[in-house]
């Protein structure tokens, strides 16, 4: 007897074949997915910002300098950059739900290992694991949202998704500062663990699996060459002026690293332009606006991300701010950025995308110029003014830049174009951190030598200051005269070191301003098209 197939039977069959706890055709399903993706994105972006305010405590805990601890930031950004172009192929091959879950698992485990780290090397390795997870979460999250939402709701869904990233930019330093001040720096990593576990549970229960059966061949040569190129280059940049490297930039191992990175870059570019299934489709950079836009993104992120970690160091090491006070100053940046983004989008539609971009670049450069005037007497309002300008500038740059970059990009290449842009942003940020750390170390040493040479210990002015400070030490600390005299001289040298450190940070911000203004050149020569021309 032939079995009758009813609609209820078909529904039960679909329910049995699903791999998630919510039916994908249900109206609420996509919103549950969006909520889960927002949670993962918030955690991944949070760890790009939350660490900055904890760096002074981490440096003191492990007894290392800035040239070593910079890898806590660089390793995270670098491993993210490696995974961004790779995660798409892995998701197509093994499934988006499965790989997104693995990304959350790696990120959570990396957070656990960071909190358990007993020295700087263990922490750096743990940050690499964290970054590999974050580099999987972010691009897959955007791809999953784009697939689950219909075109008429996609913009709103991506807007909610962007809110999660903007919120982590604003609240990351503040949360990190509170945890460091009231508990320990380990907790800025441990706090991810419960949220990571919750996100993994939600992924298992909510999401359905999707596998692309038309996946191409994995570009192993491209993957290996880019993995060799970036870390070796950044290592050479960071070690060139390190205190442990007495030979400086002419050290044989530094030159060998530069040579290896150059060869790896040449292999990568040549292979990506000639292979049928490239890891990163560099041919898309032949699109004029897309190529110019990514050049803007590279220059912009070198200056932006490279200088972001400087302000918390200045506020805590030179101005005596607590970690939570240093984190609180960044709170308005994300808020102002979120408010200005839609306004910039409307201005772009009515006038030209170039107008808000040019204004944003100029304002951002001015904010860096203001930061290049920092001293140990700088007032809080002056610091906040530069951050208000920075939030305004970032808010009116990114949306028009994205629109203009993709203006002539074919629809079928949008996903690959997004992967290239995200990769370039992470690479630019990694290069920026390495370059500005090297510059800071070099300039602090230079200023310390210059200021030290200017002090004439035999002059009457020096003797008068040392004597007055000795009397101060004797009265406030109860020291005998001989000890107080040494303490007075020590306070003078301590002040010189403090001035040299601030001068080095000022030099970094000055270079950041120049780099930012340079990005005006590709912005000005980008092409705009009216709706009639499309």
C-alpha cells in the first residue's frame, strides 16, 4: 500500500534532517542567528581593544619592555589576518556552522591560556590561538548573516552586527581598565570564557549547517607564502631596535629575515596572479576604485592602529592615570563614530563620498597633531578633545570609503573583495604596531641621550635644583643628608626619563599625522559615478 505524503509528514522530515534547534524557515530563526553572531563579534573585537589598557600592568608583571610586549597585540592581529582569507574556503569545505563553532572554541581556549600565562612568550602564543579563533569568527559571522537575511533586511541586519563591533571599541578599554584596577590583568582574558561557552551552546542549538559543494582547490602555496612573509617581516621590524640586538639594523639575522620576507612576498604575489584558485584574488585590485580604496585602508590603518596603543601608555606611565581612568577616555570614540556613520552615508548619497572622506582624514590628522603636543602638564580636556575629533573622523570615513571601493565591483566578487579589505586592514594594523613600537623605542633612546647630554652636573643651576630636591627628600621621606642628596639627583634623572618617554610618544603621533595626511592622495584620485552613469 502506497504511503500518503502529507504536509505534516514533510514538516516532520525536515525537522529530522535539521542540525539546529530552530527551524530555518521560521521568521524568528534569522534573528536568533544574528544575536549569536553579535555575541561572537563583540568578543572578537573586544580583545583587540581591551588589552591596550592592561599593557603597563602586563609589562610590570613580566618585567619586559615595550619592544617585547608589542607582540601581545601584533600576534593577535597577525593571526587574524592569516585566517581572514582562509576561513571562507574552510567553511565552504567543512561547513559554516562547524567552522564557526571551531572559531569560538579556539577563541575561548586561547582566552583561557592567556589567563594562565606565566611569562610573555606563553601569553604571545596564547594570543595567536585567540587570534586564529577571532579571524574565523568575524568573516564567517558576516557571511552567515548575509546568507540568512533577505536583501531587503540585509542592511538592517548588518547594521546591528556593526553595533556589536562599535560597542566593543567604546566599552573595551573601560571594561579592561576596571578589571585591571580592581582585580588582575588575567581577568581581561578570563572574562571571555563564560561568554565563549554560551556562544558555542547557542551555535549548536540555533544554527543550521551549510556546506558549499562547489568549493575549489585550496591554495597551499599562497597560504604558506603569506604565513612566512608577515611574521618574519614584523619580527625583523620589531627586533631592529630592540635592546637585546646590539648590532641594530645591520645584524645578520635581521637582514636574513628581510630577505626571507621579500622572497615570500614575491612568491605570494606571483602565485596569486597566476593560479586558478587563489587564496586572495589580487586581480580584484585591478579595479581602480577598489585598488585605490585598499591603498587608503592600508595607509589609514598603519597610522590608526599603530598609534592606538600609545595613548593608554602615556596616560598610565606618564600621567599617573589608573587603568580604568585610561580606559574611560575612549568611551566617547565608539559612540561618536556610531552616531556619525549614518550621517556620512546620507551625505555620500546626496553630495559625494569624497566629501566626508576628505573631511574625516583631515580631522583625524589634526587629532594626531594635537596628540603630538602632549606633555606631563597636559590637561584632561585636551586629551578628550583629540579623542572627540578621532571618533568624529572615523565615523565619517569608513562608510563612504566602503561604498566608493565597491562602486564598480561585480556582485559575484563582493565576498572576495570583502575578504581582501579585511585582510589589508589587519595587515596594516600589524605593520603599524610594529613600526610605531620600533619608532617609540628609538626616539625615547634618542631623547634620553639628548636631554642627558644637556644636563651639566657641574653647573650652578644643577646644584641648586639638586640641593632643593635633597631638602624635599629629607623633609618628606626622613632621609639623612647623604641619602637625600642621592635621592635628589635620582629625581632629576627620573624627570629626564619621563620627558624622554613623552617626547618619543609625541614623535610617534607626529608620524601618525603625516601618514594619515598621505592617505589624502589616493582619496582625491578615486573616481565617483553618479546614479545616471551606473
